[in-house]
């Protein structure tokens, strides 16, 4: 098993006779979890290897191996696979327009690394604080999830990439029993960066836990919402998942080619003019996005893509093949999770851009509605129809926040919901641990501002 990424892949360039993408990658993960003080998960592992993808007259052949010494064999196998597919598909396509960006990006820590035991003690101390401070909880969970994605990529066109993209998150879940059943809330902290950069001390998280517990109590004393179409403020986490699941996936070019409703909407007004929705490549407002991609796994320079610009659907996310089909430039959205995965068209950091309103003013403008803050699971399809769970929110009565509300669902057609937007907040908040499950899991960035809209609320 390969233990380190091979950084000098360029030495194999003479073996890349046809258009070829050669990638060396290692994913390292650490997962620790305590439930009511009991250690239930303590896993540290990595997967690493080599892959090659070869283009032959319109057909891609792919091969991979965990053996670091098998690079030439992997290239040869991918070439044979491409030729085999070409003999049957006979597409007769020319090579892609050459592109040769170069980037080295490491977001790894410069601090001394902690041991697994030290990190376990950190998580255990958070759990001990919760147990001591809030003894009446029926359950508590504290979990840590860390992933380092390190890769080197070279292409026959001369593109090259070295990147280390780490992400670390602490997630706290609190629950309490009520006469109506258990009530639960959760919060996550962390994001881009390794553990040592994101977490300085357990005490730094205590205020977040205290606020979370306050939400839990208000939710436990709360009410079920009234079903129907309501004016609501969707906080950043809700607006972010709406942008990702219900809009973003419909505008991935492979999904468009598969029949997504977005294919019929290009150039048309699909949202309020207040809505500009962008799949950001790596930075926003001078700051790193949660998952910064500078060059994708096809060797294409990653650029921001305005999916919706002031309400008008402007473009789709592309890899090299779909861009050729639509007659546009590739956008740098081809991403693979493991070394043995082929790149797929994937989102990077998809968000509605901030507007000019304050959240307090948005709430004050609603006489009877809801402030929805935290999503759980959900689903959306290629028509942009969606249904999401909401696990944290409050009534809005007479322009003021009222009682907490129990778990509910929201549903609708995303493009219709975006057409109803009348206010967009002036802040930008990112979620900390988004994972997208399109065929293969991959970390993504989600978030944005809060939006005021009309949405269908599911009652008890």
C-alpha cells in the first residue's frame, strides 16, 4: 500500500503518448466519537494509489492501482481500455484544446502535529464539560471528523497540480426527553484546515455548546408549526442546502444532458433578480472557500461559475467533454474523491451571493412566519423539486422571534422558491462539513446569506 503521494509524476511524461491524466492521491481520515461518555469510534486510516485516464478519439479509458511501482502498467492499462472502448464507440473526436495550468497549494498546518491520543483527550474534555454543565440531558454525542486529501496530477498537455486539502470538524449533538418524545439539536465547528489550526483548546468551544443548549431548551418547550405556505427567513445553512441540492445538481452538465429541467431554462428568468448563485472555485471576498479548488482533476484551471446572475440562468458546470458538447470552456468542475475514482462533474463551493438586507430587518418584515436555521437530511430531483428536514427554527410573530418549533419539513420547487425571494442578507456564512454523495462522496462548500421567501411548511 502506498503511504505517500508521489510528487515527481512529471518524470513519467514520456509515457503519456495520448491525452492522459496521471494522478497520485492519498486520503487520510480520523474519526473519533463519544456517546454519553463512551468511546464508540476511534478510526484512523488512509487509502492511496495511482490512476491514469487516457482519451482515445472520444472514449476515456481508466485504470488504477494501489501499487506505487505500477505507474507505467497503469498508464498502459488505461490506454488499452481507451482503445477497446474506441473500437466499439467509434466517436472520432479530436483531442481537447491543450491547457497547462500549474499550481501548488497546501492548506496543511505549520504547527506541531498532535498525537491521536492527544486529540482523543481533547474530544473527551468537551464531552466532560457537557456532562458536568448539563446533567439533565438524555443523551449527548461529541464526534470529530478529519480528512486530508493530498494529490499530485500531471497531464500530457503539461498541466500540473500538487494540493493538500484538509478539513476537520467537531460535531456536538444534545438531546433531552419531553412528554412528546426526545428532542435533539446539533452544531458543528471547524472547516478548512487540519485539527491543530481549527481547534486551539476545548474551552474555545464551550460558548458554542452553551448556545446550542439554549436552543435545545427552547425547542423542547416549543410547538409544531402550522402547515401551509408561509413567509420564512431561511438562514444560511438552509439557503445553502437549497442552492446545492435543488439548484446546483440540476445545473451540472451531465445531469442537464440526462434531462434536468435546467436544460430548458438557460437564458431565462428562473429566480428573483436579487438572486445571484455562483459555484465558487477557491476564494470569495479575499478569503479561502471551504473547499478551494485551483485546478480540477482533469488539469483544468478552476474558475468561478455564475449559475444564476440576477435571476437569469446563465450557465452549467462542466468537465472537458460536456464543455465540448455545449461549445463552451470547461469550468474546472471535474473532481474525484479517491485515487480509484474517475473525475465527475461536481460542485465546489456553491452559494447565493450576499445582498443588502440585515437578518434582523428580514425578521421584522414578517408578521406571521418562521425563521428556519438548521437542515437535517433531504432530497431533490432533476425538476428542482425538494423536501428537506428542519431541526432548528423559531416562530416569527409581529416581526419578532417567538417560540421554538419542533422538527418539520419544507418542500417545493426550488426555482419557484427563488422567484419568491424579496430580501437577501448582507452576510456570508459557510457550513463546516458538507459532503456531496453523487455516485462518490466528496467534500464541498455550502452556505451563503439568509433569504426571505415563501415556502411550503409541513405540519405535525
